């Protein structure tokens, strides 16, 4: 049974007005438990609208959203449960920190779940460890932390709810390469150690190529492609047409193919080195 | 000062105070020197906290040095009566397009700067039209800015700077919040302004593929310049750049790793064409 299943999901913005626009158009996808799905697409393609359907922030106008076997709009209890089962971390989450201390910010979600104090403390500590926040930082005001630290506090706040599905919308936007690599490693480690499903919305085709087990490409409110990295990235021309790009190494391999040297496909530098070293 | 330089940093020190009791003063830079020649396209790289944004803000007097001077066309940013001229010469574009747009119609937004300078309406009309044409947003002049894409909003912000007849644009991570298409739009616009209008460009960025398009790359670490040269000269230093927490383009990284394995490839590969050609040559020989 898939952990998430969307059946004929359609969503209109400004529904019922002359300005109504279709933001999602008949989306049908299944996501298996434990996958790391990279979601890509240009701005306005429907990525954010899609992920906001998965934990009930938005309600589809048509179709159904099924999380862990339950239609999340079938009754109030199901909707509430979806909010805890699917944790969503928005873009630039550091702007949403509001508590006096980092600790309290991370504890906010678990508190809403009405857990015991001990359990809340337990979860805050575990989440802080996952994201690599030192203990002494937890007592600081979030506003005295660096940008990268703030972002990790925000992500820890979602992880502390121990969602079955963790969704991160552009978690590395604005970070430097080292900060980006740290966050990506943390996401990948979190998935391996907890077995959670992770959805990663990203503009970086390089990051998605490195981490994802599946790639979902959105275009004009529809699913353009959904498959493994290989299945999706081999359509370089189409990806470029819809405002995306392929990693530079993939272009190098394409150029070699055009010159009559067919080495197959590579989407990461590691893979390219591996293929080429066999040629030596 | 050298008349060929539009911006000069002379032994600049800058520190700021924090709210945190433990570390009251943070020294960002001490004895910093940098000259930007007129017409150059300069990219500044460095990890978060290395002082890049401080450099950007020192360039048009948003921040002023504690010691040393920053001069723009010979005018020191420390002189209050020069600050208007300095800001007319060096314009800034920031990361978040939504924080920089003030008007409800695109052309009003671009006109905002020149209007504040007290320029005649007919001249403003001309400047706004030219600026919007230069960034490829003329057809959008009557649109509402909030309905534009991120890349389009950034181009409107750039038009607002050009309409002031600035000689130099400083852009602080202008593409960080954009998708690949938006990034491409902004980069082409910047290159066009630099090549066709001769506007000096200082681009602060985390994207190596943007930095390779510049004439010159400066890499900063803890408030100092650690590498300075053409993209080819700078990105050769793969190990040092990685140590600084930065990246090199994938083509450079691939060539570097293959070289370490004994492949006879040039050490200054930056783009995919160079890399593919060098690899093809080697493999045909084999």
C-alpha cells in the first residue's frame, strides 16, 4: 500500500470567481513508503500547491488525497491526523520561528500533539540531534542564531512531530555550498535511520540527482514525468523546454554522445567518474 | 586613487555590535583592499558569514567603514554630502524581489528612483522606457508587479536601478530565490548590461556557474580576499575552494578527479564544451 496516493486531484485558485485558475489538473500518483521523491518544476508549475494538499492545508476541488490508507477529508479526525503524519517544512522556514528559545520553537509541534512533557523533551532532543544543533544553542533566542542554524531549528520542529512523511520545500535555498551539503546529508541520514518517506521540492537538478529515488516533474499544473532519476533525466531536451535544466555532467555526456562516444548517462559527478574510470 | 577604478576599498575595517552579551563586537574585516575597474563584471564568492554582503553594502554607503575608506569615483562614502551622488553611481539589487518593489504598476516602480531625484517628467518617461527595454520588460510596463515571476520581478528591480543612470550595479545573491529559468533571465540581463551598456557589475553569488561568466572572480574568507583572478585562474584551485566550503563547476570537478587518476586533461576546464572536447580527444587517442 502506498503511503500517499492522489486520485484525480484537481484544485482551482479563486474557485467560483471569474479569475478561477486551475492550479492542479487531475493528479494521479502513488508514493511508496521509504522513497525519497524529488519534486521539480518551474515557479508556478504547481509544486507547492501539490505538497500543500498532502497534509490538508489545501482541500482538492475534485479527487481524493489518501495518506496511509485513509482519505484525509473523509472526517475531521482523519484531517487532523494527516497534519501530524505529514510534516511540511516551508521555504525559508526561519522566518516562521517565533518562540523565545530554539527549544520552545522545536517543542511547539509536539505540544500541539498533546504529548507528555517527558515525551516532548525526548523528541526535541532527538530532533535537535538529527539536525546537528548543539545543546547550548537550544536555550538561545532563535533570532541570535545564524541563518543555517535557524533553518535547522525550523526543520527540527517538523521532525520532532515524527511524521511518517517529511516534506521539505526548497530546504537549501540561499545557503552556501557547505550549508547546503550539510542539510542534504542530514535529510538523507534521517530517511535511512527512520525509514520515513521524504519529499524534497527543489530547483537544483544536481541535488535531486544525488539524493532522490524517484523524481516527480510538474509542468502547467500537471504531472509531466514521474520515475527514477534515470527515467526522468534522460529527457534532457524536454526538461529544458519546460524551464528546467540538466546537470552539467549530463551535458558533457550528451556532447560526447554527439561526437560518437556513447558512454550511457551520468547525472552526478560520482557516476561520471565511475563510468569514465572503467574506460581507462 | 586610480581614475580607472569605479570603486576602491583602502584598508577598510568594519565591525558590528550584536545583541548577544558574550560577543559584543564582531569584526567582519580588518585592512580590506579591493579595486573594481570601470566596466568590469566581477563575481564575489565566499561562504555565509565571510563578509560578502558587508562588502556589497559598503559599496554604496549603506554601511560605512570604521577605519579606512571606500571611494566611489573618488568620493568617500564617509562624506555625508556625497552620499546621494554615490547612490546615483552605484545601485543595489537584493535577494528577495518582493522586498524591493514599491509600486503597483511596473513602470511606476521603475520611475520611483528618478522621481525622487527630481528629474523632469519627460526625461523620466524616456529613462523608464529605456530601462525596461534594456531588461526586456517593456511589454510588461503596465502590469502589476506581484503577478510577475521571480525572474521578471528581479529584472524590474534592475530596471529601477538603471533608470537612475547608475554606472555600477551591485547584486547581492539576486538569483537565490529563483528557478532555473528565472536565474537564466537575470544572468542574461546582467551580461547584456555589462557588455552593451558598459555598466560595471558586482555579483555576489553562491552559484559557481554564474561566477564563471564573470571577467573576474574574487573569493573571500573571514573578511579577506583569498583568491582573485579570471574564472580559469581561480577555479584551478579546486582543493582550496573546497576547503573554504565552496564548490567548483561540475566540469571542473570531473576533470580534476580524472586528472588525479592520471588522465591527461587540462587543469583549467570550466564549461561542458571544453570538458567534452578534452575527453573526446583523449578517448580517440586510446
